[in-house]
């Protein structure tokens, strides 16, 4: 069986390298034998964490990258000025296919810049995007996109989000014929701002997915849709609202197994859909558990051959 090599930015995030390396240690316990994890960052710092956790360093590949792109740095400038940073080195490996996926909870802007500079977008994809998993009330996994990369969109971009989301839901979630809905302020076809009014007929006429119409914000968790399409500004507001509600229920000490599903640690990260390779971005505050789940999802996406499926769909 062909080895799948997943690169991890060991220096990214608020709690690196401790959280990133221990997350990799935990992920390795659940990954199949044909997966090899590549830790990218300061070699000494990585070895220190491995040693502290009594982990065998030979179980990982370690690529030395002494520099760090900090969270507050300008993404484009930092990526070009720090070629020895963990993010820049990681993308160099990804570009050469020395790794088949690259995951980081570091500077998300630098991750996007790195992706566009190296592996680039799939031809035909106007705007790559990121997603959020939604724990629907009936137990299904829903998908919301975009949730932050593209604050301003045009109608044809929302159409492509429908295609990207349905391919993700089909090949990663295993949903044979995903249902796609458009987030709006009303269910009627004529509702909404100019963007969604113009996007609606494009989604309705599409033969690439099963469009079921508009969905209101109050119905997101109860919808029959598997994929919900919106612009990155609206999607990010929705995502942050759910994150805030989860934090609020914790502060109120209100516990329920369903509410636990809103904990970002369960999902870890999201692929940048539309890139020529597997680029996975996670939350900067990620702890060990979140890092572990990000790596496991990176494998899930890579093993599903999602990038090739998207390339086939956009092949002109």
C-alpha cells in the first residue's frame, strides 16, 4: 500500500510545539500503518516534546525549519521573507509531493498565501474556500461554506461553493447525493440581497448537485440539506455565533451530549477546498485533542482522494 505522508506545522498555534507534537503522537495511535507523519519545525524543540512524552522519534520524520511566522505578521510578507519558516518549508514539501497533505494551526493567512504561491488553485476554481462542520439535530454531519476566506462573493462563486461542498460531502462524508441549500433571510426564491437573488437561479439550474432552495438561519441545524452555501462574511458570523453559544452553555454549566458536538476540538481543522493539494487549516488556540483530530481529518480527506475528485469535476 502506498505511503501517505502528512506534514504538520509543529511551530504553529498558541500552544506550539507542545500541543502540535503531542497531538501528532496521539493521532499516530489511531492512524493506519501506511501513514507517516512529518513534523516540520525546530528540530530540538520537537525532540524535547517527544522525549518528554516518551515517544519514539523514529516513528516520525522531522524536517528542520527554525523560523516561525507569528500570528500577527503580514501573511504575504512573512511567507516571502521567512523561507525557513515551518509554513514555507511545509509548502515546499507539499509542492514537491514529498508530503501529500500539510496541516497547520498557525497563521491562517500565511497558509492561504502559501497555498496560492506553491500548489495553487485547481484550474477552473474561481475562489478556494474553507468549511465548517455542523452537527445537525438528527445526527448527520452538515457542511457550511465559505466560513471566512471570501468575505465578498459573486453569484458564480456561490455556485462553485455548491459544487465543492457537494463533492466534499459525497467523498468524505459518504453521502451519495448531497442536498445543497442557499443561506438566505427567507425561503422564497425572490428573497435576499442582490447576491443571493442572482445566485439562486444558478444553483437551481445546476446539474452538478441537488439544490433544494433557500434556508433561513433558524433552520440551519434542522435542515434536510447536507451542504449550506453562503459568502465567507456571513458564514464566519454564523460559525462564530455557534462557537459563542457553546462557550455560553459551558459558562452556564449546561451540559448535553448534543451540545458537546459544537466543541471545535472534535473537528480540528478544515481543508481549503479548490487547492491543487491537501491544505488543512485549524484554529490557532488548538490543544492536543484538536491537533489530533485535525491530523485524522487530514488523513480522511487525503484518503478520499478529494483533490482529484474536484479536479475531475472542474475539468473543461
